């Protein structure tokens, strides 16, 4: 099995979109994991004045939908680029 090298070069914006998608999804997973495990260590969200808990909640709530939207945008971008490459052959 050989690896095909006739794929078009990925642009900087495409790589940025891919890395941003993975980064947002990973950050959301870490925030969700933190929020779910914090009560096991005795953290009380209601009495805590720390800014980290509302921020973690915001990231966990909105991060996964944003990562999904970014993933769809990346897939569409890749499909369009592949069709253009096939057309230019």
C-alpha cells in the first residue's frame, strides 16, 4: 500500500482550522472532566468566588458545539479542495 502524494497542498488556513478544531475539543474535554471531578475533591461551586469555575462551565458548555461546527467547516473545506483538484487534472 502506497501513500498518495497527489493531494493538493494544504494551506496555512486549513491547518489552522484543523488545529483549532482539535484544540477547542481538547480544551472542552478537559474543562468538562474538571467540572465533573471537582466535587469528588470537595470543591463547592456555590460558595467559591474563583473565576475558574464559571469559565470552565462556559468552555465545557459551548466548546463541543463549537468544535463540531469547526469540524464540519474543515470537512467542507477539504471536500471542496479535493473537487477543485480533481477538476484541474
